[in-house]
């Protein structure tokens, strides 16, 4: 087969790659930015750092960790901070992840901002408590055919977190994957067990981190964890909690529910809807039943969208949004409610529609969204 028609594009791509490499080298040689000062939260913390790298990595090298589900590749939009000094206009790599209000407030993606001059920035004070911890894998257990429960011993360290928060795991390079990768997973363990960390990690076909966990991670292995991060947490009032999840979205709710039980918050009414395709996608059902026994105001509703004959399923069937709609209309009455959602953007958007149609306003719906 004649492949000569490919030669020109390949040559152009090669030349472009060479130019990009030359530009990067020249930038590091010619643009010596020297030492710059980062003033954080009105001078609460000031850092003298060498300029030239992006703000996310600069901060992490000083022990201040901003959330970054993609590890600084500019594809998650998590590493936001407010920069009040002039760093130029928003970049095309930032705008897809920022609202108009955020851009007005000078919110930037720290992984896209190069540290060249002195900067004034604002970050949540809670990020000063984020740690990078060298942990050890205690157990790896299959809870479904594609979800592993991984328990990490923090080896003398502790994490102070609110139920619903998440940790980032640092996956080392393996195979053809060069360099480390960071990914975020909700903590499924109880905050009172702060010397360990339990995560639920679902296999994503082709996923760098999930493939590593499912195919390479070994019991006894050391892994770096960074966290805790996040603001997905229960409110402290007496409204009815309407929770919806599927798959590894179980993680934050397991942490939240058992924390509530431990702290005696059982006077609050909670409805937890968990959707799956077939029975093999269900897990922790015994724990949910035990919760119902100990907590009279807790109601667990599992639903299968594609039950198989061998499942012998006598529970709810259909899409979890349809089941949710039915229970909101027929079971929960007119009491004030709040929604708590964990799952894919599509699931969350669909549940938002059902909840708002049933009188729950958007400002009373809280979510932990993942791809």
C-alpha cells in the first residue's frame, strides 16, 4: 500500500514537535524568572519560590495541595483559586471550566498559570490541612465484578475529614505510562477511623489509575495519598435527606450514613436510592439492611434497571430516576427535603430534573459529580 500521502502530515507533526521542544528549552534558559513571592489569603502564608513552573506544582512543592483530579493536566477544572494580581486574560484551556461569575471574580486554574512574578491568591483555609501521606495497602477486596474496596493504613499519620470528602491517590508509572498520575476517589470509611482510609475504585476501561489498581496494586504496597479535599457533606438541619447513587457513588454515602449513626443523628429521615443494572452490580446490601434495623428513619431503596432471570429480584425495577420520582410523589409527603447526589453528570442532571419537578429547589441539591 502506498503511504506517501501520510508523509507530509507526519513531517509537519515532527517539525511542530521539535519547535515546541526548542521553545520550552529556550523559555527555561532565556526567561529566568528568579525568586518570586506568593502571598496567600492576605498574607496568612507567604512563600518565596523559584519562578518558571505552574502554580499548582509550585504550591505542592511547598506542601500546599490544591485539588486536582487529573494531576494538573487541565482536564478536570478542580484546581481553582482566586488570583487578585495581574496574570493576564483567561486562557482557552481555562474557560470551559469556569462560569462567567468565576471569571469576573478572577478565579483561575492553577495548573494553567505560570509563576512569573509575585502573586496574591486566595484559597480555602481548609487546604492548609491537606497532607501528602505515604500509606500502605492493607486489603484489596472485590465488592463487585468491577469495583474494588481498597483499605490504606496511614502508618501513624491521621486525616481529619468530614464524611463525604475525597482523597487523591498517586499512581506510579507502569508499562507504557511514564510518570505518576493522580486521581480522586471519595472516602468510604468513617471519619472516626482517621488512621486509615478506605476507597471504592471502579474499573474504567482504559483508565490509567483504575487499571493500575485493578491489575497491578498489591497488598502491602506503599502508595502516596493526598488530601482530604471536597465540600460534599450533609447539612446540619432536620430536613429529609434524599440521597441517590450508583456504583462507586456508594462511597461518600457509606461514610456519611455510618458517621450519622455513630453520632446519634438518627432522628433525621433519610431515603437512600441506589441504582444498578443487575444484581451483580449491587454491594454492601447487608450493611444497608443493618442500618435500617438500627435506624428507624433510614430507608434504603435498591433498583435494578436490567434484572436478569437468575437474579430472582423482587425489588424496584427501572431507571433510578423513575423510582425516585415515584417515591417522592407517593411516599415522602410535603415535608422540606434536600437532595444529595453522587454519580455521573448525566445521572445528576436527570435527578436534578426529577427533584426540582417535585419541589426541591436547585439550591437545596448537593452533589459529588464524576465522569
